[in-house]
């Protein structure tokens, strides 16, 4: 480390290579949380500091919720700070003022150096750990939580100067965005966890497939069903039914669903975009009931691993599987309307239904209007959602 002679200028010119590595680790850290320590180590080295800390704290208690460090200090340093010295810090009240949120400041900007060196915070805490200069910012303050970053230099090193301030200031938008992405990812992860736990508790398996029909994720109940290898199995990441007829029907629905263009929302979901299937088991157990449906809101252009289709599997031995007839029984439908509703839920198109029941397509359209009116639906998606409701 360079010694401070009193006439040093900027000591932390971050190179393009350092910036590239810094941002790569920062955005990777939104998913791989271990990368955040790498970010702080790069910052520590780039700014000729002895330590860099990044934390989110609870404003009510002052305690850290999440904390990262370049690991220059022992754990006792952080315990001392949060348990005692944060309360007497002369820097904290200034940095946490709303008008200073997002502003990078040095300790010498907050208060004159000769006054700072007389404080309990400096004499009993900073001095003990060999710290004299501080550069930092509270860059996020919302919902009772604050996020801050702080760099520390020893007394033997030059104070942080304007070039250091400007450099860290230009880094804050990236840091703020990375925090938002990380928070969003954690929220999605938690939502997925809760959703899967709910489906597991209801005895329902859920598989997510990409546009090539490959299974990319599943919940525990789906894993259990596939491990049984009783009528349904995973073959080279593709879902297969043991019965040839069931398998043909399954893959017909999967193909329709994966090719459906529903990027503009559920309003244009029609009978050709998914449906129901029954998969018989190899023994005498009741068959599985499957619902195949496209994932609403995906883009027109796909990444290979983007989820395009979802498959819900109900095992009658573990959950009650409602039929469309059960769900729609209270709507005073005619036999023809009930027959049409069942066929639509299965994924059949009007022209196929017309051939099956020897009626005209126009007749079916009249029946469909009456059906939708009675159940309060305006489109096929409403019928599918109602028919899949548990009773």
C-alpha cells in the first residue's frame, strides 16, 4: 500500500478491465449471491482501501438484514459497529438524511477532520481497527429499510478525493439496479416455493416445459408421480404416457400449447391451445387427469429454456379431481350445452365437435353463446378456468 505523503492526488483510477469485472460480478451476484463478496474485494483493491462493506439494515432496530464484506476485518468489527458504535456515529445522521440519499460523501465532508478525530466513534472504534478515511453512501431508503456502501482507508493512505467520489457515484446506479433485480429474483423464488408447496399439499403435480417439449422444472408431487413410472414417465426430459393412445393425445395437446401465440394475453386463448387428457396406469388404479395449458405472457421470440407450456397432473388417489360436469352442474345447462362444455374443456375445436355429434358448427356457436351467458363467461379461457376449479 502506498504511504500518504500529504501531496498525493487520486489513488484509485479504476481501469476498464476492473470496471468490466466489477459489473460482471455485480450483475451475476443478483442470482449467485456469493459474487457480491468478489465485487467488494475488487472495490477495496481499486480504491486502495482496507475494507468495503455493503449492507441492508432495518431502520427501526439498526440491525443488518443482509450484509456483505470484503472480509478484511474480523466478525467482531461488525458486531461492535451494529451493537454499539452505529448509535454514536457522527456520520450516520448526515448520510441518512433524505436529501443525501444516493449521494456519495466522505467523512471529511460530513464534519471537519479535527472534530471527527475527537469523537468517541473515531477514538474508540475506527482508530482501534486502523481506519481513518471513509467514503460511502446510503443509496436506497424505502419501506423502513436502508442500503449503504462504505469504503475504508487507513491513516497511512491519502484521503478520498473528488475523483474517488465521482467514480463511486457513477457506480451507484448499477448497484441500485442490482439490488432491485436481486430483490425481484428473491421474491419470484419465494413465490415459486409457496406455489409449489400449495400444489404439493393438494396432491397436484406441476411440470413446466420449454417450446421443444423438454421438462425444465417440476414440483415434488410431480417428481413422486414420475418416480412411480406407472403410466407416466420422463424419457430423455420428455413426458411420455405408457398407453399409445394416451401418449398420442398428450403430445397433440403439448404441441398445440407450445405453438400457441398468446403473447398478448389470455383473451385470445382458444380451444386449440391446450386441454385435458386422461393417462391410464399400467395397473388397475384410477387414471391420472392432466391439464395442459400454454404459459400466458411469454414473448414471441424464445430462448431455448423459456417455459412455454405447463402440465398439471392430478392423482385421484391423493386428490379429488373435479370433472367439468361436477363443476358446471349448478348452472342449469342443457344436455347439449354440458356436452359442448366437456368437449371444449378437452381441447376439441368446434368443427371436430360438430363431426363427432353430427350437428352444424352454427348450432354449436348458438349453444356456446348460451353456455357462456349462463356461466358468466366471455371467452374460452373463462370456461377453462371455471372447469378447473376445485369443488
